[in-house]
């Protein structure tokens, strides 16, 4: 057990490598109840979110649809990345990170006070979240919750459905299919034990990190923070600069276009890539933001911020313990849906 955002979290339940392979090849479950669900409701809820986040909630046309985005500060830095779910008119659910939850809630409260919208932002600490991920994840959940199958089987990725007390979404942080299931905290232990009995393996933070890194997914505080523009963190696709609406940080992004590329590295020499290692290229220096040994590829991989002129396929040098090791620049997604992509 380790401290993670002020919560005691399991690093692993046994073998981190076995847990990783279980999710890629079968399924596993993560207790992500440290994440904070916030219900945003009121007649001005949509107007509030249009100004609060960088992506455009006008894209949420159907109840249940989800959107990934970020809250930005006035200088265009990332306050937090989040998922917002459209529940009904005037009603949304946002899921924010554990380590930034209090900061996020204070930020949202300050914006509400500034803009004077009629909206309530209620953190739901009475709820827990269990993520079940992997090629067999949905079948195992339906085995435990057969009443959820008819509502959740037709769901496309990034949608949600409410089944009784369960809020079930086709989102995740592994690059695999599955569900993120929000339920009353009082019922979580029983649900977890039923999933365990159905053959779903518990997965800790260690495998969660290698899985998300293989899938090219950012980690707040590591790949981006309040000093980093989403344009430099590979998150330009989550930012809507086209529509006329204004949002916090938009002016800064327009004034300061993308400065760095967010790309993947595959280490050719022997070694392990880690965060903050220097990357030397013919176009200038860059830096690794996240790095690890990939259990799927059996090679060391990383996400890095590199000069704009660097291209996919280039070879670069990474400074590791006073040695310069060779790495190849690749698309920042190494494995998804059980398969290696590089």
C-alpha cells in the first residue's frame, strides 16, 4: 500500500506484471474510488461548463454521452483533466482526479462566484468507482449484474447508462474495452467480492500506470500540470478553439500556439526510460514526462515533449546515468485492445 493523492492505494496485489497481462488478455478490476465524482446541476449548468472547460459540451447531444477535456487557468495551463457526462438537461457529472480534487472544487467555486450562474457543484463522496477493464470485462460485469446488460451492451465508447443505483460508463484508463462503474460506497465491497468470485483479478496502481502509458494516456502531475499547455501535452484534440464561445485559458492558447510535440519513445538500447530524463535530438532538447518498461512490448517506452521539427521514425538519444542511449520516435500509443501497435 502506498500514498496516492492522500489515499492509501494498493501498488499491487501480488505480481504487477501478471496484473498487467491479465487486463490485456482477460480482465481486471481497479478500485478508483479516490477519483471524485462531482454532480453539476442547475439551469445554468451548460453555460457554466461551456466557459469552464476547454472542450465544447455542445458536443453532448444525447443523454449518457461523455467528453474528455481539461479545466485551464488564465495562462492556458492545465488545472486538471476530467471526464464530463451529460446526464440530462441541466444535469452533468464530472469525474476529477484525487490529488487535485480540493483544488478543483475551489477553482469551480471561485468561477461560480465570479460568473454568478445558478449551478450547484456537489462532490459525491458517498459514491465509489470500480473500473473493470479487458477483453472479457463486459461479460464478467454482466455475469454479476445481469440486469445491466440490456442497457449497456449497445453503448459505444464514451457513453454511460444508469441502471438502478449503478452509473455504468464505457470509459477507462487502460486502452482496453470495459466499464467504469459508479455505485454507492456502501455496496462496493459486496460488488467487488462478486466480481472476484466471477474471476476478475484485482489490479493495483503499478499495472494501472504501465497500462495507461502503453495506451498513450496522460497522467496529471506528470505529463501535464498548471504550467503546461494542453497543446504541448498531446491534448489539442480536447480543446475547441474553433467555436466562438470563450472559455478560461482560450486567449492564452491563441496567443501562444503549440511549442512542443508530445510523442512516444521506444528504447532501442538496453535500459529503462523514466520521467525527467533529457532527450537529445538534432532539433534541440526534449524531456521524458512518463517512462517505464512495457510488459506488452518487452521494451522500455516513454512519453516525451520534443521539438516541433522531430518526426515519427527519427532516432534520438536519451541521457540515462551519464550514458546516451538510442531511442526511436513513435506515435504516442504503444498498445491497445490487447495488441502491440509499434
